């Protein structure tokens, strides 16, 4: 059973709507669903809330350490409350998944994600759950940093929000420990709406200059 839901992001208004904060968006949405208020918890270096589900305490956490020190926050709360790595779900932005999709997986490498890299280091293992919220890839590796720290286009944000809503419906299944059913719920998605066909007689764009 998942006892700790962690959303990754960067604190501060300048980062609030950037792609790297998709994990925060997910936790904010879950907190709204559960009518919880995330409050600063200095001991755990983050915003946190807790509730009781079926007699079990469940935590929500948004590390406020900046992305590359996320593990400091996660490990502090997990160690204090004796939450095992396999009882943790980390929600984060994922370049290799398109907006509108989310993927649930257990374990594996951090794949260069700075938040996961620090969680790996602080927990001493990669054996925790991840929910990878798709933000898409800019297509060029050198553009990745710029991409994750920018706001998505409106239609991309809407697609990401759709994926968040859909994956939140799987939370009761996750809490019940039925991971297979949760994966089916999360991974089933509607195909994107087709774009209108381009007009044949549309004037060609003139090259700049």
C-alpha cells in the first residue's frame, strides 16, 4: 500500500506553471480531492498533509528544497515515520512520455532526472513507485533544461491536466494495493483529438527577411 505520495517540483511563483512542476500539480489536485491543506513542515523540508484512509495514515509531500535536493525531504519524512521505499509513490514530469499520458512503474534508474537522482541517493535505493506525467520532449537534448523550466502551451497543459485527473481516479486502487488494476486505469487514455486538415490553397509562408 502507498503511504507517501510525493510530487516533485521547484518552489516559488516563478516556477509554479513550468513543466518541471507537474508533480506539484498532481499533489495539489489530490489535496483538493481529499480537502486537505498542505502546510510547511520544517522537519521534512516541504509542504505536507496527512490523512487517514482505511485506518492507515497517508502522507502528501511537496519538497521545497528545489528539484535537485528532493531526496532530503522525502528521506526525512519516510525515515521518521518508518515508511519503506516500496510504500512511496513519486510523481514527476517525464520527457519521454507525451502530454496527455501518464505511466506507473516500480524501480529502475533515475534516467537523468535530478529529483529522482537525489531520492535514489538519499533512500539508498531506486525501489520505489513512480508516476511519470508526460510533458513531451523538445526534440533536442541541449534544449531540455530550457523546456522543463518553461510553461507548456495551453493545449499541452490541458492534456497534462487530463492525464492528472485520469491518474487520480486510480488512487483508491493504489491504496487498496491492486497495482495491476491501477496501471490499467492510468495507462488507458483517449487518443488526442485530430487536428483540422491544412487547407490546400493556403498561401505559402514567405521566408523571413
